[in-house]
C-alpha cells in the first residue's frame, strides 16, 4: 500500500487527476464530473433537460445538461476560440507536412487541453488553483470534447486495415460522427448544434463565423518550445497508457484462462482451483467506470480494442507497433526510447514467461494435486505478468522523466514505486497472484 500511495506524488498521476483544478470563477476543469465535496461553495451547477435532437434527446431525462458551464463558455467565446485558433496556427507552423491527418487534429486538441496542466505544474510561475483565466479553462472544455472524437479517429487512422473507411475531414462529416459522443455517463453536452459546428470548423478549417479576440497568452507562456515539448510528452503519456492498458487486459485474459482451464483430478483439486480463480477474478476485474481508460478520458476505439484482444499474438504485436509508431508525438531520443519501451512491453505478451521456482512452489503448495505440466504453465503465466509489469514500470519512468524536463522539475532520484501501475494501468497481476496462491 505504501508504494501505491507514493505513486500519487508522481507528476504523471498529478497530471491525470486535475479535474478539480479551478479557474478564477471557481469552475473546475471537469465540471460536473468533480464530486460535490470538491467544488467551491457558491459556484452554480444548474442542470436542465437537454432540448436538442439526436442522441442527446434519447438520453432525456436521465442525463441533463450543465447550463451553468454553457453560459460561462458563451461569455468567453471570443477569447476562448481566439486562444484555440492562435495555438492551432502555432502547431501548423511546426508541422513538417501540409496534409492534416486525424492525429494532427487530436494533437491540436491535446495542445489546448494540456495548457492548464502546463501552467499549474511548471516549477516557475505556476498558476495556483483558483487563478486560471476562464478563457483557458473554457478552451480546455470545448477542446476536450472534440479531442475525444479526434482521438478515436486517429486510432482508426493508425490501423486502417482494421478500422475500415474513415470519414472525410469536413465539418459535415464529423458532425455525423460526433452525435453519439455527445452523451456522457452522467450528463450530455450542453452546446447547441451551431456551436458544435463552430468548434469542428475551428479544428478542421481554422475558422469560425464570429469575431475572435487573441488573448494575452504570450504573457503566460514565455517559453513556447517548453510548452510544445510538454504537450507532446503529455500526449504520449495518454498514448502509452491506452496501449499499456490494452496490453494489461490481454495479460489478465490470458492469466485467467490459464487458471480456469487447469486439469482438476478430484473434488479437492476443483475446490482449490475455483478458490484461486475467484480470488484472481475479484482482484483483477474492473467496471467500466473504474477503468483507467475511463477515469483519465482515454477511450480506446472499440473496434481497435476488440481487434487487439481477439488477435493472435503475432498480429497483436503488429497492431501495438502500428499504433505506437503512428501516434507517439515526441521526436528524437525521447521518441526512440518510448517506442523501444512499448515494443518491449508488447513483445512480452508474445512469449511464455520465465518460471520462477518460488512461484512454482507456491502453486504446488496451493494445488498439491496439480500436474507438473499444469503447474509449469501457470508459473510461466506468472512470470509473464512479472516481466510485463517491470517493462510497464520502465515505460512510465521514461514518461515521467520526459514530462519533468519542459516543466523544469528536478529528475527523479529513485525508481518509480510499483504501486503506480495499479493507479494508472490496472490492478497488479503479480499482487493478485501472490494473494491467490499464498492464502490458506
């Protein structure tokens, strides 16, 4: 438990858990997703039934819309979109190719959603909680919604052979894609259809139909190179977490199958096998709302996720390779190290793990009548889990280091605690195995 708690002090954990960070009006970044006890007193959160057609109409009355958040965005609209268009232009100036891809539109969105994090977490001139300019907070909110769509399309784009036909990069085409994504688990998007079209036009074409104002963002960002480096590293954190989480699910599925399919020779063997299987299932199962992908806004396109989980080992590694190669944003040595770390983690899923004699003894003690072949098979799965978690921890360590540099944080003076895996990827298989096989 100590290592898990220590993981909460890491930059990667802090960056993923800033939903209650508030602007000058007291509005938190994640609005209604922030528990009431974490909201500032007196800040309005008025909810009303959504009047718009489409998927949002089907969600009435169970999922209302946040009228208070909409009113504030409408009040900051010229500055909010002025900020977005300015930063979009800065991104395009650094883009080596002319043709925009969905991954570029996602990167533009992450550029905006990473800004509050950059301002809050940099070592010098950090913006305290409650001091974020409202137009930056509202830029985060509108960009976050569109970015989820762009992320899902970027994943499909990265594995075209699995994703089918992509929509055209036009406002009209993307409006059709966006409709089903306007419904959240608690609320629906409060933006009227015309404002959603303006947001998509800002992403796709860099234009809106109303007059914008370029806010004084250059007074807040003195070093744009550091800001862009941070945004790239933060995007790669999201990419790596989505891939590591999918790898973790493959590992869990394989482990549970190995345990469930053990040969049971008698009633005692069946009881012991069932006890271990139930213990592992309870420790490793996650509800949709508890999944790190959901907690941190990292939805994996279901088609891509399904393709990964159902593929053979060889094809699965190819999918991970294509996703990482096409989605990782950083360049130079940081890119090389991250791609190498993800490749090593994915490669572990292809091979049987090394058999640790300590694990083998624990299995035989818990299952005294297990066959030698079955015990070795289960021990190899345990070894695979241990190897993957070590590789995942190294990957997270590289990400932590890459995020610290542009924020001018001191380097880590110790390895990452193992508990961070459970915080940002999923329950530890090795911890679950220790409990299952060493409990009486």
